[in-house]
C-alpha cells in the first residue's frame, strides 16, 4: 500500500514538474518580444544552421578533393611539359652536334681520319708541284729534274742548226751567235746585279732617311716637351713670386689703415679690415685725454673756488668776518691764483666766465 502511494506521488510530482517546465517555456515565449513578434522557430533555425554547416563541410571536403585532383593533374602536366622540354633540348643538342660539330671540322681530324690514306696525295705529284718547297725535301737548288729530256732536245737542236749553217753560204758570222748570246746573258746578269745593288742602296738610304726623320721628330718633340715644362715652371715661379709680392705689399701685412675707411663717413670704419689706430690718432687721443684731465682739474678748482667764495659771502652777510681778516685775504689770494691759472690754461670763454662771476659777486 505504501509502495503504491509512493509511486503515485512520484508520478504526480513528475507531472507537476513537467507542467511547470512547460509553463516556464510558454512564459518565456510570451514575454520574449522578439520571439513573440517575429515568430522565430528556434528549433527549426538550429536545424537549418546544422544543415548549413553540414552542407558547407561537405562542399569544403568536395572542393578539397577536387583541388587535390586538380593539383595532381597540373603537376602531371608540368612534369610532362618538363619532360618534353628536356627531350626537345636533348634533340636540339644532338642536331646541333651533328650539324655544327662534325668530326671533319676538328683540328686533329687529319690524324684520326680513317680515309686519310685514300684521300691523301703523294708527296710529289710533278716537278712543278707548289708543295715541293725547301722543307719538303723533294726538290733541291741546282737540281735539273728534266736533264735527260733537255739534253736530248739540245742535241737535236744543235744538229739541226749545224746542218742549216753548214748548208748556208755565209756561215762565219752566224757561227759566233752562241758567243754573242753568252755575252748578252752575262751583261744582263751584270745589269740585274747592278740594279739589285742600286735598289739595296736606295732601300738603305730610305731606311737611314726614315731613321733620321724619326730621330729629328723625337728630338723636336722632346725639345717641345722640355720647353713646355720650362714655360710651366717659369709661369709657376712667376705666380709664386707675384703671390709673395702681393702678400708683402698687400694690405694684410702692411696693415694699411686706409682700407678700413668706410663710405658712410670719416668716423666709421670697416670692422673686418680695421687694423687699429694709427700713431697720429693715438697721439691725438692721448693729447685729448691730457686736455680733459687739465679741464677736469680746472673745473674742480673752479668748483672749490666758487664754494669758498659763496662761503665767504655768506660769512660776510652774517658779519662773521671782517674786511681785513686773515681768512679773507687768504681766500682772495687763492681766488686770484685760480684766476691766473685759468688765464694760462683755459681759453677766452673761461676767462670771461670768471670775470662775469667776479663782477656779479661785487
């Protein structure tokens, strides 16, 4: 009994809890303004999002697989292209070697030519072969290669000429023809030797003249270079002397005070050119200072004299001194001495000043 009751209570509690959860969900949907106004299906949206993500993943994997296949195809195409390029390069290289690098064009082909013997020529084809030079050891100077033929021809010619001369009536002059030919040949040889000697002499003279002309040209060029160097050194020395003279006679070392005069007035100077006061200016300044000192002394004496004079007048007004007192006489004598010094040391203006002061005091 108790067990059944407990199960019923549990079922009732579960039902109540389920109703409470549904009520909370309903209230959340009701009081959520966005969900209430838009009527969004959250579960549907979640499913759509999951489907979209799944679809995107599938598309991504498909694109990746397609990309791999595409990359493999591109790699295969590039590999095939590289293979074809290397093949074509090798073929071009072989063709170039077959066309431009024939064995017959090599320097040592004459040594390795298998048909050299068949293609070659004998060392001597004929007597006038141009290859038969001194190094061929085939022909030598003074050698008569056609001696037999020449001898036979000469015999035949002599026999024929003798027979003709024998048959002619006047054969005496003609018999001397061989001697005349020998003489002409000797003269011709002498003439050729003389001509060769003359040509050698002319060549030697030309060579000497050329050497002399070249030597004269070299001497003239050397003299010209030496003259240019001398002129350059002389010009440089003159420039140095001129620079030294300009420094010695210039305003920098002479300290000419006239260069410091300004165009603005005689009392103005150019500061960057002023070398100081001249002795005359210094003497004038010193003289002016002495005059100012004397004037200051006279002015001080005048001041003291006037002060004593005013003191004496005040004393006279108050009856403190008599006309014949020693103090009055001393003051008058001192004043007269000051007047005398003023006459000697000052100008007429100071003298008139003292006279006017003496008259006014009286």
